[in-house]
C-alpha cells in the first residue's frame, strides 16, 4: 500500500470524489438511521428526522464552513475561490452544531414537538457522526498534533496504516483525529446506556455536550491547526468547550430545579422547550 493514502476516492471525468466527503456522508447516514429507529420507537412521526435533515444538513455544512472561514479570514480574504472548497477540509464542528441547534429549535417550534425530546434522540447520532467524521481528517492528513517519534506511535499499538498516514513530509505526528474518534465512540456507548436508564428529558443531549466538550478541550490542546482568537494565545475551540461545559451543566441543574420534567421515554410532548 502506498503512503500517504490518496484523499481522492475516484474520479468521474474531471470531477473528483474525495474520501472526506464519503466518510462524512457515511456518518450522516448512520446517524440518521439510528435517530429514525429511536424516534419511531418513542412515537414520533416517521418523517420527523427526514424532514429535519433536509434543512439541517445544508445549514450545518454552511455554518461549519462559515465558522472556519470567519476565523481564517486573513487567508480566505486573499483566496476567495477557496471558500467553497470544503473537500479540502476546513469545516468546524462547533459551527455545524450551532447551525444545527438553531435549525432544530425553529423546526420543533414549527412542528409543535419538544426540542429536548428531539435533541435527546439525536445526541447519539451526532456523536456517532463526529466519531466517524474524524476519519475524513485522517484521509486528508489534518487535525493532527505535535511531532512525535515513530516509536511513540508503535508503542500505542497502532496499525501500520495509521502510523504511515501520520508521516507527513517525513515527520510523524500525534493522531489526534484518532484520540477524538475514540473519545466520541466511548461517548456514544455512554449515551446509549443513558437511554436504558431513562433519565429526565434533555439530559442525554446535555450530557453529550458536556462529554464531547471535555474531550475536545484536552485534545484541542494537542493540535497544531487550532483556530485562534485574536492575539494568537487562546484556542477558540478550548474557550468554547469550557463555556459549553459550564452552560450545559447550569441548564441541566436549572431545569431539574425549575420544572417537573418528563422522562426520556415518556410519550408526553407538552412544554416544547421547557420539557
């Protein structure tokens, strides 16, 4: 096998299909399947998530790209043609989440269904998509950490195809994409377990936010390609992760104290946002 792996899966004439897009697509498809099965089990209309994704996918992609471009504006202002080239990487998951949550809030209000119920169902699908999507970064040889020795990677018992792909221009790097993917797969298992214990509504989604943000905070500190706040001394993803941990924990406690909350699997739908 030749290294580095070719980020282009195949070509149709002059049109190139990148592994990055294929892997993201697989993550979306599996996440949709997982959410659809669970929403059907909990009595939501069958078309809920298919209708939501019609809006959520393009909005998430646009907001993810816009978030990234905003914080790399010095480059993109000089290279405007590169703004649309998402197949080369450069989409920020925090931007996608912001766009998706806004879309979901509007969608649930229009459909008169509970935002928290929908968010709880979606949370395992979101983290599954993130876990899979990081392998798109792997194919692009991006989202990696600092330089390491090959022996370090071998001591992690990594397969050769990962070790070799982490060799970029003769230098080996921390596979931080892999660390985050593993963290997210563990998070998926925890969220699926939470479904079985039937917590209060909203707590699966808020737990997802806390879990993902904890892992992202520490892993982000290892990366070499972080988006930075002006002054180049604070990593945007770390600041946002800390903010999300505090906000999600505060919302979780406030809702428990303020409302008599239904359980995750309850069929009731009253209250929209509150429930």
